[in-house]
C-alpha cells in the first residue's frame, strides 16, 4: 500500500473529524464545571455572610457567641439551611456527573488518537 501525501492528509482529517467534537464537548464540560465551582463559592459566601451577620448581631447586643447555642432555631433559619443543603446536593451531583463524563471523553480522545497514530505508523511502514 503506497503512503501518498493525499493518504496522510486524509488520515489527519479523519482523526480531526473524530476527535474535534469530543474536544468541543470536553471544553464545554470544563466550562460547566468551572461555573459550578463558582456557584459553590457563592454558596459558601452566603453561608459565611449569614453567620457573620448573626455573630455581629450578638456582639452588638454585648453577648457572647456561646449564647447562640441556647437560642432556638426559627423557621427562616431552617428554610435557609434547607435551601443551602438542596443547592449543595444539586451542585455536587451535577459536578460529579460532569466529571465522570469528562473522564470518559478524555479516555475516548486518547483511544482515538492512539488508534489513529498507530494506523498512521502502519501506513507509513507499508
């Protein structure tokens, strides 16, 4: 089998057309994962903001922070923590799913590139 310039270009184009959509999906997943990381930071900020507000209210009253152990939790606080828990669970589930898909895509890209390179090496030897 002769290894013409046209054959080499065809192999490279085939490889590109196989791998490029996978790389595009990989890049999209990475962007989504980065977005989720930002949402985790926002979630954390809202928790710390709420805690800091409560701490400041206690300090303004001239009380010790330990007094918060004695204060019953109201419905607003329960709703806030429920909301935070639900958001955290959703973000964690989404991130893990994206991470799993990303690993699968990476493996598929590596496999395609390896197969393509091996085929190209065989063509060049022929």
